[in-house]
C-alpha cells in the first residue's frame, strides 16, 4: 500500500483538475498554479481521484470541473463530499481554440477544462440538491408517460382508420374518446382474423397500463405538492393565471430557489424566452427565442400562456393587441414572458397575484 510522502506540503496552493467524463473511465488533467502536472486515464470512481490528489498534493486546495452531459450530477455530489471544490459547466461555454476543434481527443478535452479552470474562464451551472434532482425525476417520468400514452392513442386510431373501422355516433366528437365507455367499445371490436384483433388488444392493454401509471405518478406528485417543502409556494404560484398543480410543482422544482435570480430578465433567460441578439456597429438585430434554456419550463410556460390569455383580463387584452401586428404564435411568446414576470414577482415577494384590471374595476364601483 502506498503511503503519503510527508515531506510534501501543498498547503494553501490551488490544484486544478479537468475531467473528461465517460461511462467506464475518466481522462484527468491536473494543473498546479504554474505547471501542467499530468494527464492520465483512471476508472470512473471519484475516490480514485481523491486518493491520487491527497497522495501527490497533500493539503492542497482542490478545484475540479467536468461538462454536464449524460452523467448528470452524481459525480459533482461525490467530489464535493470528498472535499474537492467541483463545478459543472455547459459544454458550449468552454473556450476552445481552432486547433482543438480540428484535433479533438479525450486528452485535449480534459486539458482544455483544466486550463480554463485555472484561468478562471469557466462559470459553473446551478447545481440543485440531491432531493430536488430526485423530485425532478418524478415530474419528468410523468411527462414521459404522457407522451407514451399520446403515441399509443394515435396508434390505436391509426389502426382503426387503416382498416376502415368507423366510430359509432356516440363517439363522433373527439371529446368523448378515451372514456371508459370508449375503451369498452374498443375491446369489443373484432377483425376478420384473430391476428388483427390481437394486435389491437395489445395496443389497448398498453394504453390501459400507461393510464394506470399516469394515475399513480399524478397522485405521487400531488402529495409532493402538498408537502411542507412546497405547500406555501404552491399557493403563491397557483395564484398566477394559467398555472395548475402539475405546472406549479414543475416550476418550483426546476427553479428550487427563486432568490438565485437577480431580476426578471435572468429568470426569463433560464426558461429560454429571451430573443437572440446580433449586433455590429450601429446595426442591432433581435431574432427568435434563444435555443438555450430549460426546455421543460419553456414548454410548460407556453402552454400556460394560452390558458392565461383566455382568463386574465390584462393578458387577454395584451394578446389581442399583439395579434394585430404579428402571428398568434409569436404573440403568445410575449404573453409567456409577461407570465414569467408574474411568476418571478409572486415567488420573490411572497405575495399572491391579483389581476390588475379586475382589481381596478372593483375599486371604482
């Protein structure tokens, strides 16, 4: 067993580690404040790296970085628990030279990360708690179940259309589809041959299983929204028009701490409802929404904006005004931005939202 060289002492010195993460191995580049120490490959085990640092750089101040990819944040939590000051960065935010673009290897990537960390050129992404991450998984699993269920419903209808099976008069309206009566009617359908009937029944069984899973996950999420950690905030965010139980808890879990945003613009940037901007000299152009942002929040916010525009007087008027000079799909993005401002305000100030036009009308009565 190796023993630490007690003559070495890096107390007060910063050690910078760039990690290129893979499933079974990591490429690691270690830099001191003045030198590139070594680049090597090791097993994908945080303790192996920690032991190496303490053996070769005892009492040093360890800083590490890796890119947010498939591995999630478990490496971050592990390294922090081992006393290594780690950050996780967005891959597109890592500075890269033309040579590195042309000659990309794991060694080059880890060197690039370590060197940029030492030069203080990297800004880590927000890393939520382990509890928040697991709560997110519950919400996102429900989203996946919903998508799977929609696909199954489309497959069932496509099969009916393909074989010329017409809906009875009582199910001519799509609003009547997927009720218990509709499902019972589907189960009574018989094809000319048994194989066709079996194929339809397989799809129906899958749809029923997905519906059962959706019910279970929704109950779990409802219980989570009523827990002590989220109950008061749920009351606040659900006072905003268009925000329901699922979207409310989704926002709270994805945000975790509203105080980490300095203003409404920073919050909108997280969601991804700020425009691209290209300027040169005296010319400035603003384009469509930035591709960066939280896709889960952006999708949910746009859906909520359609609902809010129909029930909130101020947003309804704003939407009508926007539609006079632009397409409705572009107008709803602007409504979504107004909605994000309202969400930010109620959570930051801990006050429930009140429709302004209605309140003013009541005061004048």
